[in-house]
């Protein structure tokens, strides 16, 4: 048993996750291409998409974080230079953003999206592996099975209305007990590897280039033996 939902394996291995093809709302620009692995409270979804073509969107209908797995995707916000995303590159699209999307050949990406009726941040924000890291909180002693890690983060996008934040995070190695996850969280590992423990003792190993989603409340542990860096999306959900 595992409580983490695998969205992509960088080595091309198939995943056991059950995806369903469905749009995210009536105005979803990727309506014909989206594959949803998880949908939960506060209208958040996570999954994968395979796309080729061009789209012009006057006002992006939701918040979406995209991380490319294969191919190349070009995103151009109104009045800005094109942002070209290759494998292991990502970006956040704010709700209400005017955007052109283009892929000359097939591109595959993982995503985490959330509905937002009253956006507080618009625009197109890239995610960077070489982020402007700043020290961030470590874990409480009672959750650790070893020394406390040193953690850093670079949060580049926050929409207060959707309680949706995204950025890059890294940490020195650490081992954490199995406990309920405090937020919905999308992760794409850009460095290192992690073993995620389930309550029954089973383990899920994820490495650089892999993407997964952990729902709030899912009981999961963490064990890493090298530096881990990840793109993340988190969303707090009222209990």
C-alpha cells in the first residue's frame, strides 16, 4: 500500500496510478488532453497531460503548475517574452492570465491545478532548480528519527484566495516518522531521492525527475540519504 500518488517516472517506467480523462471545469484549455489522478477538497486536481498544438487563452480559468517531463512547451503571457519549458522545467500560471501555449511536437507534463474565483496573483512565474533559496523551518524534534535537517525554500507564487503556493525547496538528508500530511502537496524532484513510508511499512522510492502528489491527511513518512530538491505546490484545506 502507498498513500502517495505517482504521476510520472523519469525512467519511463509505467505507473500503477489510475488516471481518468476529464476536463477541469467547462473552460479548461486542456479539456481534451487532461488525465486526472486525484481530485479533492477546494477543487484541486493533479495528474498528467500530453499535448501538441497551439492555444490562445484570454483569461486562464484556474491556477495551474506545469512541469514538463518530455518535449518542449512554450508559454507566452501578454506583453512578456516567451518562456520555453523543456524536460524538468516548470512554471505557474495564475488565474486570469492572458496566455499563448504552443507545442510543435508532442509534450508531456505533470500538473497541479486549483479553482480560484477571485485571484490574488496573475501572471506566468517560472520555477527554477537554481532558486533563490532562503532558510526555512526545519521539522519538530518529535517527528524526526535522527538529526534535524537544514531546509531552504524559494516560494515564488502565492494566491491567497485559493491558499495555493508554489516554489522550490531543498533539504539536507533526514528521516521522519509516518504522520498525516499537513497539506495537499504536489512534488517534482529536481535533485536527490526519497523513500516514502506508508503505515503498513511498505515503501515508495522516488528519484530525480519523478513527480507525485500527497493528499492532506494521508499518513506518510520520509527518508532521504542525500540532498533533495523539489518543485512544490501546497494548498491548505480546512479540517
